[in-house]
C-alpha cells in the first residue's frame, strides 16, 4: 500500500464511524448521521427520530444509497424497519413505504407488542433480513428461530422456518443462496457454523424456504471458559452480487469470493482473550457444494486448517475505550489492531512487543502470488508474507489443537492509537490521524 494525503480528509474528523465507502462515512452512536465528501466540501445529514424510540440495529448499502434502521418504540415495544437515503437521511425514494412494521404478536397486556428478539440486520439487494428467536413461555418447549425477510422495494414481508433451534450468536448472507449462522450448542464450549440453502420468494417460489446444508464445528473451548457473544463480519463486496451489472463498481471481485471473519470473546477468571478466525468464502462454499449429505457435521480438523487462519489474542493490555481488535473486512482484506500483549508467541499478527499497532491482513491469492515473486526477486516487501501454518496448543482456554494455514500478507499502519476505529473501502483504509501530532486529518492509505 502507498500512503496518500488529501486536505478534504479534514472534513471527516469525527472520532467514531461505523463504515466508510466511496467518500461516504456513516456514524452511529446516540444519533444516526452520514457525511458525504465532494472534493473539498462535505455534506452532513442526521436522522432525527422520535425521542421515545431507539435504533436497535442498522445496516447500510452505499451502492443503493440505502440505510435501514430497526427501530423500537419504548412504550409499546413495537418494532419496525425504516428505509432512508444515506445522502439525505430522508425516506428512500425507491422504497414502497418509508417503514415496515414487524408484527410479533400481542402480549397478554393487550396493547403492547411482544418483544422482537433479533440477532442483527442484513441487506442483500432488495431484501432486508433479520434472524429472530421466538422464546416459548413453557421452558420444556424448544425455541424457534425464524428468518424474517422484507423486500424494501415492495414492502412484502415473509417468515421462513427451517433454522436450527440452537441459540444464535450472529448471521449473514454469503450470497443469494447461502445463509451462514453461528450457533451455540447445548454444550456451551462448542460453537458451530451452520450453512443453510436459502430460496428467496419469487415468481418461482412464492413463499421461499430455508434448508440446513452443512454444520461446521469451530475450535472447541475448555468447559470452564465463558464465551461471550461472537461476531461474524463479511465483506460488503458480497452485497454487490445481488445488483445489476450497470450498478456495480468498476472493480469487482469474482463471485462468491473474499474473507469471512469470526471473533469469539473468551474469559476465565481475570484472563480474557479472543479467538479470531479468517475463513476463505470461496473454499467454504465449495465444501458446502461438495457435500451430498444434508445436515452433515464436520469437525474442525476436517475443514478448518486449509480454509482458515486463526489468531489467539490475549487482551491483557486492553483499556476501557479501546476498540475491538477485529475491526473491518472488505474483499480479501481485514483491518486488525493489536492493543494486546504481543509477546505471546502464538499471536502471529504482530512482531512488536506490548504497544498499540494496527495492520491490514490481505488474503487475496493475487497478493500472495505477487509477494512471493517479490521475495524471490529479492526486492523485499513493505510488510511480511505469512505462509507457514500456525499451531495453537490446547491447555490455555482451548480444548484441542488448532492448526490453520491460509496464507496472507501483513502491512503495518503508521500513527495508530488504540481508541482509533479503522474502516476499509474497496480502494482505501481510513482511520483518524494522531491528534498529538497536531493533525486534524484522517490517515488514508490506498491499495496499490
């Protein structure tokens, strides 16, 4: 990567933002706001909802100028989706209706809506997806997980059954045919990544359907370890596959490619760590397509070593206000910060010792081939090429040996502070400059 500087970056001087793409930044904290850069100028827009409502989840798709909010009324518990234009925070002109009410049934009180237990909000083309859990009143009954689909261009709403009843941590759509869900089994030390075949409602299938394709066991954790809610991050580029060819950016990735990242927080007493897993999406889908047995379960050693790279991160140096190490994913790249004790030999991200650092990890096969050619020619690299397998031994939070070998290149970002958020777009990585250096700009790198 080569650094670039631009004075217009001073217009993006907010401290926290959730996404950055094509000169557009989206900020979500107590309020929802966007900033769009046009050369030297910037346009700020803010969504001002009712004070008796909260935003539970949000999702954005810059290519469709779309921001979707899951809003909930504090008095009644009523939930609804709100469809906004990112550039003006006004109702999206292509939406059939500004909102879509999500009816979950009526509570015994009669005038209150039953709570909507959602596990996130995703956008794929015209579809907004929520994975919800209906918790039974009788403890002997199993809970029911449902894929809730809303077509924001028609306001049609569908509920699809077929999701395994195990507890849900997170979910995402790999493409228009495959749903990925991180489940927590009855054994609390075992997480499972399940892949489902999804048929969206259409003229061929008026209601749609979901069918379990494959269950992939993630590395097993020791029984006494507490596992917090895990996260799944997919590259936004995968959303582009649902668009028409004239809507896509000039540079597009091959279909069904990129990196999926999982982040699993672990704790035992005062010891805290994260197990962060980078998974090649193309290889993952090929495993699913090659599986002829519906609902087959594969152990980690059967699928994980060649498909992934696993990082065990000790969080002994994390302070209050520091951001999570796994920050953003776009295409084959991961933005990663190490506000941790890097002296642990099992941490393969940083060779630094006990100081904040941030990196871009690039798993693109083309980047790997280029780096190998540079090394072979003796020209050297601005960073490092990691090809040897990593081995995490059992006995410290992990209950089994974890081997992973997906190659990647690693580039260090200059001027990083542990409270900085890093965001990736197709062409750039953006994070705030160090204010101690007297700069009000964002650091911006382009991918050469």
